[in-house]
């Protein structure tokens, strides 16, 4: 995932407040679709990079945080 974000040139974005697994990301946070996954996933996910440089994986349908990856 780290490599994917670096290849996509994603920069740190807006602050979403306290982000943790299961929290809901506000509408003003722009989510980027994850288009290349290896292995392919049956789910569609999106992500954003938090101000503290963490990669936050989100279910775009619900905007729920499903995973946080430290860069």
C-alpha cells in the first residue's frame, strides 16, 4: 500500500480529526480510489493521506475507516 500511494504521488491532505478504525471520514475529505490492488480485492476501497502522513483506507460507500497504515 505504501508503494501504491508513493507511485500515485499522494500528498498529505486535510485533517480529519482523530482517525481510527471504524470511524467515519467527513465529507470534506477527498478520497482517492484504489485502482490497482495485488492480489485483486472483491471490495472497492479508497484512501487519503492524513496530515500526520498515515495512509487511511476507507470504504467509499460508507466512508468508514477500514485500515490505517503508517507511512
